[in-house]
C-alpha cells in the first residue's frame, strides 16, 4: 500500500511540475519581417496554446535568432532558408545548444526578379537572362527617383543579405548601369510591385519561393550558376561574386532542451511539414486578403485542421 502511494505521489509530482513548467516557461517564438514567417509563428503559437502551453511572440533579427535559440532566449527558429541562413544556423549548432528539428518538404529559392507583366510589355528585351541588363536602354526603363539615373534593384532589408547584391553588380560589371537600394521590410517590396505596375515602369526586386507570387506571376533572373565559395562571405572575390543564388532547403531549429521542457509542443513541431502551397497561402492571406497575421493563422489552421491534428498526435 505504501509503495503504491509513493508511486501515486511521484506521478502527481511530475504532473504538477509539468503544469508549472508550462505556466512558468512560455514558448518563445521569433517574429521577423516577412509575411509567411510571421503567419507561421502565429500558426505554431496557436497550436502550442491548443496543446496547453503559453506562448510569447518575440521580435527578432534573422541571423542573430540562432544564437538566441542556442542560449535559450528563444525556443525555436521555424523558417531557416539554406541560401541565406545556413551559416549562422550551423555555427550555432557547432557551439552547442541548438538542434536541427527537421526539414519542410519543399525546395526554396531566393533571387532578384521581376513581375511577369514586364515580359509582356517587353521593357527589357532578353530577360530573364542577366545579360539583358547590360543594355543602357534596359537600365533606363528601371530607373527611379532615388537611383541617380541608373536602373534600380530593390533588395530586401539590408540585414537579410548584407552586400551580396551590390557585390553581384560589381562582379557582373553592371554597377555602372545599375544600383541597389534596400527595402525597409518585406511589405515595401510588395508596395513596390503595385506602384511599378501603376506607373508603367520596370522593377527588379528581391523575392523568394515559396511565396504568394508563385501563383500571381513572377520570374527570377537567370544569373551565372552558384557554386560553393563564389560569394565573398564564403571565400570568394569581387570577380567571382557575380554568381546567382542556390536552391535549398527550409529547416526548423530548436533549443536543445525544448524536447524535454515542452515535449508535446516539440513532437508537433518536428512533425509539422509546411509545403510550398501552404506557405504561399500564409503569405497571401496577409499580403493580399487583408487579414492580420493572427487572423491568417486562425484561417490557415481551419483550412488544414485535419492535417494539423495529425501533426499533434
């Protein structure tokens, strides 16, 4: 009888400690500055709450979030794009404290490109080949008030890729005709898409796939092929940095103790496998359908309720 009582007390203690841990240790999810990442943060947060956990959405910066996950300030980093985020991801893993929590079943691509209507209007004959950008007439068709008479590439926020695109212009010998400007946010990229079409001028902007533009019509520029070491940050030189971007994976990262401190949340997190159409829908709900990030997450979960429930079990 005493032995059974001891077992019951031990089980109750574990349950109480688990409940206290959930209440005292909310799952901290980073919020960055592009739509699918923020909507996905809300999706994960809402499902974690369904599982009985509390959640904090924490504003973060793309590269430094891996160190934050490694030391436990954040619990997860759910959109890790190989071509621009692999280096800080692996550096944090090497230091210890961050683990690979799985890979989404899709192929990612991040590159400069343009909306398809530019091809229809023939604003730059020869596109999507990068060599079409050598034409002064092409560059002039993409000039803006802030580009000093040159054609403009509108990059994402500078913290995303640093000098990758300015260096590419130099490597390709295009910096006398083109210049790079940096958007303040992903929203600024989509504002530019709409403005360029309304004004009838060309626009080259940074974009990625999967995204809502996969369905709306967008073409990536064909640059010289990427190879390991062509970029300056990977050991290349200005002469080699004209290479394009690689295709890659989309991974999930987690703090090493997350499986122990939040076991059912971690189980769901590792099983969650967002496809390209799913991520495109997340972005579309916010960028085009006028929903807030939280509303988009709720609508997404309702749309994929059966799949989400399978991931929870």
